[in-house]
C-alpha cells in the first residue's frame, strides 16, 4: 500500500498501581503516521501533548522545552492505608521507577473520608520526590475524637516531571479507623 497516511494511534504504557500491585494498561492518544517501524515502547511523544486543554505546560519543579522529545516512563504508583498515629489520621503516596529517564515526580495525595454515600477529601498533600519510599507525600488531619469509627481511603496522583502521563489516580480500599474528623 503506497503513500503515508495519518492515523490515530495509541501509545500504551504499563503502570502498576495500588498496594495490591494491580497492573493497568493506560492509553495515551496521539496522532502519528503508522508504519511497520513504529514501536510502542520507544515511540517519542511531545511533553504536554496529552495535557488537558488550557493546562499549563510547566510546574514548580521546572518546565520542559516544547521541542524536547520524551520517552515513555514505566513507574509504579503507591499509596498506603489510612492509619492513626498520635491523634492524627494520615495517608502517604510515593512512586517507584521501573524504567525510563524520569528522576522526579510531583506526588499528590488526598485523605478521603466516607460521609453519607460519598467520599469527601478532608486533607490534601503535595510533594516533589525522587522515586522510592524514603520521601513521600503525606496528608494528615487531627482527630476530633478517637472513639468514633470512620471509613478512610487514600487517593494518589503521580505526575512525572517533564513527561506526559495518564490522568488516572490510585484509590486504596476504604478502611475503618477510630478517628472522627
């Protein structure tokens, strides 16, 4: 078949999420010419090409030149279960790198409480960290009392700095803790 045609393709990146290590394939859509030489792992993508409309292309940790090409990064998003320590309920989020050039990520973690029939965010924490568990983002809230049981969960978003990634977030299973917030 002669000539080149523009087709809509998806670049897939394997991301393992949650404390239970559940794997997901996340699509990143891009327009590219399809050919036999295309590969999914080494397919270059432009930073910011998959951002939400109107989203800023930079963040506090630095920006990426629009001409820079990025490679797909394999990483794992982690979040722990809510726990009560010294009268505060807290959650943590972090990431580990499997492969790729990324060295830092902005990790956002939300402490959510189940109220009525909905999950409500009671505290949010953000931290720019290198991969691994020594530095983590945390969100903590002082307990009004430690006798009432409340169901909590952790929500985590990892944004690799300088590279596009999926908007998907990790949600841990809800756990009951003696901490009214």
